[in-house]
């Protein structure tokens, strides 16, 4: 899900401090217990997230990882609370997605519950996929997104400054993001509503305040066209895989893309309605 084809994704290299690494371990353990509980019940309904403690523990453990990134930023309390609410929703949708996928492994073709020994390997693989591999990319994004939201909340008032898009300016910058480098526009330009970084998984781009007049302002129309191209990647199904990144974490007060695939999994609406 999170491999965009760039070198970073191919290497899947993630540098985590010890505190986060420990939370990753706790999450894998919570995932294992949730899958065991799923087998014990023999079925799954989204409503179960409200009543079953192992599922609630998985949601909380997922949230704790992302909250680690959120709390490490200086921002108004209102923004922090909104980001935490979004991270908890994301953790709930992620839990629903993996339990729904796991539930499809429970029964034989005849509709009988498989012995746990027959599904444990597949459960373990799902646990690693969701709560290690996927989580690494999600955590990195939560760090970048939380930093972006904090910066947005602390932007200077008045009209003395513009915002300027900057890449990491090294050999790892993807070509699509390089075209956005140094775009300079007023803070209220529509460009920032859709293309404020991060603009992809493992994106390292940032937006910084610069004094008006120090840099030539970009053409807004051309900048928005460049932003659309940078966030366009057609998948095998013909859908744009990068369109979900057209949002502004700070303006919308969210950590994760509102259109993330977890929100389209069966039962997602029930999860949202129950929060």
C-alpha cells in the first residue's frame, strides 16, 4: 500500500528511537491477541470494536504510536486535540481493516471454523503487514504531518510573509516533488490547501515562511498545475494513487489523508458513526 516506487520505499529504511520501537513491539503483541480473540469469537462485526477489549487494546496501541509523534510538537491545544482525535479515528479504521481481512480466513468452504493452527501463520503475516510494515510508513507520515500542522498553526499573522515549498535538496528527492521546489506563494493561495507537504509517504518536503519581496512570487495557476502533476500516479485500476495527499494537515486539523483506503473498507462507516 505504501510503496510509491521511490528508492526510500524500496529500501524501507526507517530510523526509530527507542521509545517508538517499544510502542511498535507493544502494537505487534496487541495485534496477536486481537487475532486470537477473533478466532475465538469465530466472526467479526465493526460493532465489536466498541465491546471487545482485545480490539480496543489494538486501537489504543495504534493510537499511542501516532500520539508519540503528535505530542512532540509545539502547537495550540485545540490543534493537538484535533490531531489526536484524527489519529484515534485512523487507529480504529486500521483495526477494522485488518480484522475484516483476517475474518475472511476463519471459515472453510463449507462454512466451518478452521482450527487455529491452520490460520495462525496467515494471522501472523497480517499482523506484520499491518502493525510493522504499514505502520512504519504511517508513523513517518504522522511525524511529518504533525510537524506541518504545528507549523501551520504557528504561522505569523499579517501579510509580511509568503510560504515557500522546499524539498530536502538531495539525491533522494523524487522528481515529481522536485518540480515544486521553491514555489513561493501567499499563505492564502489555493495551492496550499491541496499541496502543503507532506505530499506522499516518506515525503521530506517542507513549507517555510519567507519575507515578501525576498523571492519572486510564483504563478499560482502554473503552481497548482505542477501540484496536480506531482500528486498524480495512475494505478493498475486506473485510479490516482496519490490524490489522497491533496490536503493540508494544519488547515484541516488532521494527521492522515481523509481519503485513506482504510476509510473505504467494509464497516468503516459504522466505525466512524460509533466514535
